[in-house]
C-alpha cells in the first residue's frame, strides 16, 4: 500500500475516533439532545435510548482507536 494512502486512512480513522469520542461525552453530559434536535421522545424520558447511543459511540471510538493504532504510519529503516 502506498505511504500516502495509509497516511490518509490513518488520519480519517483518528478524526472519526475523535468525533465519536466527543459525541460520547456530549451524549453523557446532555442526554436530552435527541429530544431537542428531533423533537421526539422515543424512550418517554427514561434515558435508555441515550445510554444505548452513548454505548454505541463508545464502542465505535474503541474500534476506530484500534484501527488507527494498527494503521499508524511507521517509518521503515
């Protein structure tokens, strides 16, 4: 694989990982964002949907962190 392609993929994985980490923290700090953004209350105020979403974001963050670590650019030599 070309050095430039690997570097671009690494950067994309890091950026996506940071974005999902921020989304995890924001979902935990402001769990009502779904109601505010979409104007619906799918879990009727019990917060279960927010926990599911935060867990999915956290798992995505861990997966992207693992991928970016495996794809990290290494200098040969």
